[in-house]
């Protein structure tokens, strides 16, 4: 994604993705199953949590603005990518969040 950077500011077990110096995704490299935190519009966050069992309030994050997504087969690859794209676009300042 344009301008995205990876880093490990919280230790070598948590991969952090930033754009414009702000976090849009965090992923625990040791989590099993794989899961990640993404920023989300508050209304959409609630809708996703109500619709998908693998979408939870953001672990160790502001639960109004962040979701944790567990990669357990509940969502297909396109749906997972849409979560990441939405977060990136919120943080990067894009006006609309679209899928890949």
C-alpha cells in the first residue's frame, strides 16, 4: 500500500503497519490462529462484530475504533483484505473505504 511502513515498536512479536506515521494494523506474529487489529469506522465496527463471529472489539485498543479479526476461515480472503483496506484508508485520510 502506498506509503505503508512496517516496524516492531512493541517488540519482535508484534508487527505494526503505519501510514503517515500512524498505525493502521497490528499483528501478533505468535498468535494461533493468526489475528490482527485494524481501525474501523465505529458504526461499521459494530455491524461487523454483529455479522461475523471472528470480528471482536480491538484487543488492547480503543474498542470503539478498532476491531480484532481472527483468521479462522469465517471470512474469505477478499473480506479480510477489505478490513485492512478500510483501516488503511481511514488512517491515510482517503474519503472512501473500498475493497480490493
